[in-house]
């Protein structure tokens, strides 16, 4: 993981326990098994929906976009405000806003990833 992603545990310490997982060339940020943020190109993006997007747009925070099949695709994640990296209370407030969007979406929790050691051990164990 990058230093940026490693520091997110401290940034969101007042929000609650998080897990950061590598995915799609970036990182997903999870709370209670659900992704509420993502990191791409050393930028943090928080989950948004119709009820929360106005708070992000009011601060002129751009949506996460990427190129797919030659076209620009936009996801329901917006860049996090810079002040969350300096103010843990603000980080918790914005994380809760993203978390509420996740809960409204109905996304089920994702099973925790198996530790690499257990997966590697299963591959090495003799077949019965």
C-alpha cells in the first residue's frame, strides 16, 4: 500500500475501524464490510448519492471519473475535502455522510479477504 492509503486509518480514527484493500490499480476503503471510499492516483473519493452529492458540489469537489472503452465513466464518488486530513472531526463527519449513502444504496457487506498466508497454505497442502 502507499503511504497515503496507510494514513487513512488515522484520518478516520473518529469515524471507526476501516480496512484498506488494493483494487483496480487503487484502493477501496471499507467500514463494516462495505466500501465507502476509494483512493485513485493518491486522491481520496467518498461515496455519494442523490441525498449527499449537494454537499460535495457546494465545495466544488469533482466526481471520480475514469476511461472505460474509450469513454469517460463517472462513479458515485466525489473527492474528499482537503480539511479532513487535518481535522479528525471533519473526517468523521464526511465519512458518515459517505457511509449513509452506502447504507441507502443497500450494498451488502463484503466478506473479509482471507489472509494471504492461509490461501498460500491451502495451495501447498496435499490433496486428499
